[in-house]
């Protein structure tokens, strides 16, 4: 890893008149701002279609893209949507994403764009669509059918569908593909548009010297096309098809009952018998979209906490061995050296560290975790024994730096100020940004909220809170030249040119 710095911002948080950030002009403007600030990394959250709670970590697919990120302006530019369709836009909240309202609005535009494509698409566009469908068929056909059936069954979870659909009876599914051909085709079209627009954005970012960092959640949502179509890879009850074992983490300092996520854990023996085929395809696809990936809950590959079905908390679980080095050897054997960042937070054992280090994956350091114990705290920059880390002021799961600092007692605040050696006039967020930039860690990543100096009302996620997460948006004009100048100055000062 070259010595670089960058910004954490999920695309849904970009400014847009359409209620949610998208892959259009504001995404390009953000890349321009990153280039002006000498920021060489744009990190984001998972990009799949969100399910329960609008969480990008609970997606209907491990591979498909979120249609809400499609830019309506680009649909007009392509010739599939009349400009008049965008004249009357609802008065969306510019600060928060109202997912239900935005989805209802955009889905009407998508139906109109699909009709426009069928009438107005050029021969070149039709060929590109057909080639996309053929090349992506291994996942696209199941996903398009899954999303169509979700709508037909009133959005209930797949194992509560009529038995022929839940059990994937070939005759039943073949008949559904005939009778539901039009909505299935719409789902294919939306994925085609998403990936066309995404590749345009990736090209623009890379041309500006910006690398994109994606996110791979180790677990997938139970209510997903992946589990429905590949149930043999997951630990499911053979009768009910519910998860036989659920993922989570055990009780710890932060939670007396642990965290019960509800995702099904993997049947790793069956995955190994397939040569980890599903996983290799997942990584292969993602590496066409981004330059690096962060593996969320990396420790689960060494050992994972499995909770029996029926439990309401994560207390009664067991540590079960994960696939370990054999998994990464298989993926690396198929794809080459992996540009992977290991999210190694939480309960980390020497075995987890050994697995991370065996493949030379950089780990993570969070400055907000650094000040609640003594000088030996591993998140304090002077304790980084290697540059092979990515240091963050905070992540999407943390409060903003301003909110975090304001929530500390005066004594705890002084501990931070004493370590920094100064209390800069520009706010604690720039003090921690400077600390990250000055560290030996190869990469330093700062959430955009910290650049803007925003408080707790602008944090992205509160773990364990069911509602009002993932909604924060920045306003047009947020990418201020003075912030780019400040970041460039720190890059120059601490040699983060790469």
C-alpha cells in the first residue's frame, strides 16, 4: 500500500434533488474535490439493494446494485427518459434520505425509462444490454426473478412464499418466468443501468487518481436471492428453511447480551466442497467495480459465533471454526493477490491476527477507540507496530468526531487534547484528522462529516438502533475548496502523496 489518505462517504449521502445521492454529476464533483484535496481514496459501504431497515449490510443481493443510486439525469442523457419527467420533483428532505418516498418516486421513473429504452434505444445500447444479461446471467437471472417474486408475494420473506416458489420447483419457476416476463425484464434493465453508470463513475474516479474502496459483509441477508438460490451453502433448517444457526457476536463490554444479527451462518464444509465457487464469483465481480475491498467482520473467517434458531439474544452461542487460510488460498489462487482490508475490530485473538498477517491484509485502527485506557492502548498511533494499517478518525458505526468529543467528560476531553499536544482553533475533528495523517499507517481515512465538523445528528449509523440509520445526506456546496486546501496541506506535511 502506498502512503495515501482519503474520505469515507456512502454514495447515498451525496447531494441530489432526487432525495438520495446517485451516480450522476454530484458523484463526479466529489471526485473532482478529492483530486483537489490530494485525496486518493474514496471508501464507501456495500452497494447492494437494501432490505430491512435500509441497511446496506442487509441486502437482497451480494452482487446486485442498489437501483436508488441510478441517476435520473443520466437516464435523460441516454435518451430513455424525457426531460419533462424530471420537471416535477417532490420536495425531498435535503438532509435525510426518506427511503420509502424516494423509492416510490424513482420506481415510477424506472418504469418510464424501461418503456423508453424499448422504443428509443440505439442498436449499440440494445447490444450492450443483451451482452450484460448474458455475461451476468449466473447471478442476474436468480436476482431478477427473486425481486419480482418478492413484489408478487407482498415483500414477505422468501421461505414464506407458496411452497413451489420457496422450494424452487423447476416447473413452477419456469412458468413464473413466462407469466412475469415483463417485471423480470425491468429488473434486468435496472441492473444494466446501475452497472453502466457505475463504470462511468469508476472511470472518472480512476482518471483523477482516486481509488474506490468497497465493502464485503461476511454475512448476507437471509431474505436475499443468494440464500434463496444457494441454500446448500448456508446452515438452514431442512423443514422450515429458516436459519438453523444465526450470526452475531457474544456478550462483551459493550453489550451484556451480545449482538444477534439474524443472518444465517455458512455451511463451510459444503462451501469448501465447491471450491468456494460462490465466494470467488462474489469477489471477482466486486473487483470489477472497486479497486480495494474492506471485509466486514473479518474475524468470522477464523472462527464465528453461532447462535441456535429460536434464541432472542446472542448469549447462548458457540465459537465455531471458520474456513481459515484455506478459504483465502482458494480465492487468491483464482483471482491473484487480493487488495483486501481486514476489519479486525472487536474480539480479536492471536489466531485472527495470524490469519490477517499471513496474507498481509492491512488491519484497521480507530482513533475514537484510543483514549479510554492507558498509553498501551493499541489504537494510539505510537503503538502501531507496522504501517500496514488503515487509520480512521471514526467509521460509519461511530459517532462523528465532534459528537464523540462533546459526549466525553471534561477529564476525558483533556486526555485527548494532551495526547494531541494542541487544541487547534479549527475544532477537534481537525486535530484527529492531523493525528491520523501523521501516523505511520499507510492509509488515513476520514468521514466527510468530520471534514465538515458536523455533530451527532449527522452520524450514519447507531449499532443496535433499528430506525433512522443510513439516512444522512450532505448539501450541495459541501465540497468546499477550503477543505480541499486543508487536506492537501496535511497530505504535503505528512507525505501522503503515494
